[in-house]
C-alpha cells in the first residue's frame, strides 16, 4: 500500500499531476485546490490512497492527511466511489464536510455535482461520528502557480466543470466571472477552484 509520496512535480493537469519520485513518475488524481497550490518543478508530499478495480489501478493524493482520511471515509457511504468522493473534496474541505454532517446541512452537501438530496441524506446518516471535528481556524491559503494564458485556461476549466456535472453555460459564466475577478492571467487550477466556489449549488 502506498501511503505517501514525496517528489518533484513533473507535470500538471486539470484533475491530476505527475510526481517524479527518484525517476519514477506517479500519476496522481487530486483536487483543484491542491493543483492550484503547486507548480511545475515544486517539491511535494502527497498522502495517497490506491484504488484497485478489475480493470484499473488509480492513485489519489492529497497534501494534508485530513483530506486523505476524509476521502477514505466518504467512500464508506453506500453508492459513493472514489471519483465522487474526490468531487466532494473538490467542493468541500474536510472541515466544511464535518460541519455540514454535524449540522445535518444537506444543502451544503448537494453543492457537489452528482449528489442529490437522497444521497446527501445517506451521507448524513452514514458519516455521523466518522469525521474529525472541524477546527475553528480556516486553512492557510497557498501560493498560486505561475500564470497560464487565460483563453487556453478558460477552455480547459469549462471542460473540466462540465465533466464534473455542471451545465456548459453556467460553467462558462462562472469561469469568465472568476477570471475577471482574479485579473491578470490566472492559471487553470486557480480558475477551477474559484469557479467551483462561485458555482456553489447551482446545477
């Protein structure tokens, strides 16, 4: 079992990165926030979970152990697999998720594409007592990665949001508004994270 990986970021995608560990490149699926807070050539440690299926082996990784633990716990809910669990962590931090479960706030949970009221209710029931209590302090913001051309980044992020379940029109509007708010030439990971926050529960 691969529990952690430490290496150099050799490439970045919209939902994954390649971590070079002593000459071996590991493709790791991760969250938009994690991608926005790193850059090509950076040294990075990820807490990982290897998901094995009959036809695939997929490695998921997170900068914080709390994220990796939340990823594992969310998958314990009936009907939730690794990709939907990753979508949960793309929208909600572990602390936000713990607060929502503690408060029985199904509205917060249904912000995640692919999760409706029925699944959210099941999560409330099955996650009770399994998540770490939320801390009062919000996590510190990391530094954004170097800028990429806005037009290319916009197209990539709209495509990623549509893949996560949001309508194309709403995705395009959210990305455009986020790009205008950020100014300059934000990179794709930063645009994706901001657009997810802007979209909220709109689907």
